């Protein structure tokens, strides 16, 4: 494997990891809702129902420790 290809694939993996962390954080904060489905069928919607988790209001029950 060439150096540029290895570098590209490493950067691509980091981008995917970052995107997954960001999506999981938005789920914790209830900004996104996961639509039923797995793998390539996974989909998300903006939460337009209910309230968002807000640590300023003392709603930390759904937040994970960092």
C-alpha cells in the first residue's frame, strides 16, 4: 500500500470515528432521535417532540460522565 493511500485511509477512519462520537453526543442530548433500523439502514431525525437534555436545568440523568 502506498504512503498516500495509507494516510488517506487513516484520515478517513478518524473522520468516521469523529462522526460517530458526534452523533452519539447528539443522541444523549436528545437533539437527534434514532429511527428503527441497523447497519446501513440506520437513520436519525431531529427531535421536534419532547424536550432536550439541559444540564443547566439539572437534567443530567441522561448524560454520560465524560
